[in-house]
C-alpha cells in the first residue's frame, strides 16, 4: 500500500510539473512572460514512509517544509537561481503577491513580503516560528512547538503526562535523538518551552 501511495504521489508531482510547463508556455505565447512573477509553492510536506509515517502532521522536517520558488523575469541575471535559507511561511505569500503587484498589504496581515529577499536585500527576518497541530484526530495527538534555526521543540500537550521533544538540527539534522530528557539540555528545553508559550500569546 505504501509503495502504491508513493508512486501515486510522484505521478501527481509529475502532473503538476507538466501543468506548470503549459502555463509558462502560454504566458510566452501571449506575450506576458516578461511581466509575470511566478510564485510556486504547495501544501505541507508529506511523509512517504519515513519514520514509518504517512501524512503531514508533525514537526519533523519532512512534514513542515514546503517548496517555494519565485521567478521574477525583471530580476537581474545574477539573482536568478539564487537560494535563500530565510524562514518563509505561508502567511508571507499574500503580502508578497501584493508587494509584487505594487499594492500595500493591510496592516492586519501577519506575514511579511519576501520581495526584498528575492531582490537580494537582507532585511531583519524571523529566526523561528510557531508550529501547531490542533485538529481532532483519534490517531494523531495534538501538538505545538517551535522550529528555530538550531533547536526544534514540540510538546504533545494533551498527553498525560505531557510528552516533549527537543532536537538539535546542527548535530542531528534528521531529528533522530530526542534531547528533552537529557539533563545537559535542561536549560535549552526550558528556553524553548518559554518561547513556545510566548509565541502562543501573539
């Protein structure tokens, strides 16, 4: 079953690639290619059997990462193909699209336009973000946490007792070693708990 699901997933991705190619070709055919910014992204990542899991409900990298490709035909040649490791979230998409269109995002928007990043500027940027899974599902416990540049913290707050995870992306990029019960990381754990609580209030 998992093999079939994985094959179906890659078939779908291939279909998306073909559809996008048709869109790009149509833009060129109608003379809009040089004046159209293309922003390609998707829903959350998806487990394809990693860790024995399927779906996209946990704070592991396979689940929370999404692709984001921005093609600006007016960008200088040296900016094309450039990668950026800034933490961009889905809430940044609306202000980004408005920015590219020359409109001002409403003050109530939570996200920030990434147009300056695309242009090669280095504005002050987030270094972590709040993660939450709050849907009711009998098979997937609710959780919340923080994904930072180095530390990843998660807590399953409806478990009794509360179950916590702490990963060090610098030394454990695949998140295989839970440090939450390691006394040497008690200070980091406490800091991440506090950071999670703070982000939940915003």
